[in-house]
C-alpha cells in the first residue's frame, strides 16, 4: 500500500469514451484491468465522471456545428464534441468492468454554459470543482492519474494539479488519447514544462 499522502485519480472511464460510445477513444476500454489493479495500491481513490446536461454548450449539436470544430466561448476556445456523457444515460455510466468502490466520485461538466475537462477546475481554469480542498483536507499531496482521455481530461487534470502544488504522476500506459490536431504531443510538452512525472 502507498503512504497516506497519495491518491489515485481515475478520469472519466465511462461508456461514451470506450469503443461503441458517442465519443469513443480508440482502445479506451483496454486500460480498465490495469486501473482496477492499481486501485488496490492506493489508500485513497477518486473517480471522475463527465456529467453533462442535455444541450450542453460543449456539444456541436447545441450550436448546429460540426463535431470537432472550435468556437470561442467567454472563457476561451472550446472544441465542440458529439453529444456524450449526458446525465443519467448509459453512455455516462462507468465502464461496467471498472471498480467503482472509490472513496469519492466527482462529477464535472454539469453547468450548461461551461465545459470542465479538469478534475480541479472548469474550463475557465478558475472555477474550482472542490477536489483540491477534498484532497488537501485528507492530507494528500501526491496524485497518480489514469483514465480518459490522455490529451484532454487527464492532461488538464495533471496540469491543474501541478499548478495547485500537488506532485503529479501520469500513468500514460493507463490512459488513451483522442489526439486531435496534435493535442497529444502538445499535452506531453506541457507536462514536461510543469514538472509532471510520466510513468509507464
Ligand atoms: C473529455 C472531451 C469532452 C475527456 C470529456 O474525458 O477527455 N473529452 N469531454
Ligand atoms: Zn465532456
């Protein structure tokens, strides 16, 4: 078992991000057995769940645009996605093989007008989800990240966690990427700048 100051944060291992889902990440389900095994090593486990209302502002259909277009939102550029992880739908459920006996399940992206890739902040990079306070109050300063997708929700979580002063390791072997116009390479470069450890 890892020491009490460590947590595993598992990002968005949900049906819509797995093969057959609305925003399927190639091979997204392949990481589930490894993540389940890793959970047993950690004294604290947090799962995040992308959890959008129907008609969310990150959905291309909401703007009558094509998926993967980028628009300007008040908080900055926003990629438009296929409708995904709509609250209460099967696509928003965790992958059926994922262990869900976590300490905390943190939902994000539930405000209609703003997306939330990161487990720590909404996409304005300012509005907190509360996760930082939760972890700090438990004496946790060291986080291992895994889940989906490498270059969006995992990467934003890693970068925000580092900015908040947490020691961050990304288990890149237990992530899978969307890789939209160089997003994976950009994510890796940003991790290097932020002092994030990448482990496989
Ligand atoms: C994600 C795009 C939209 C993710 C969530 O979990 O990486 N990507 N919503
Ligand atoms: Zn989403």
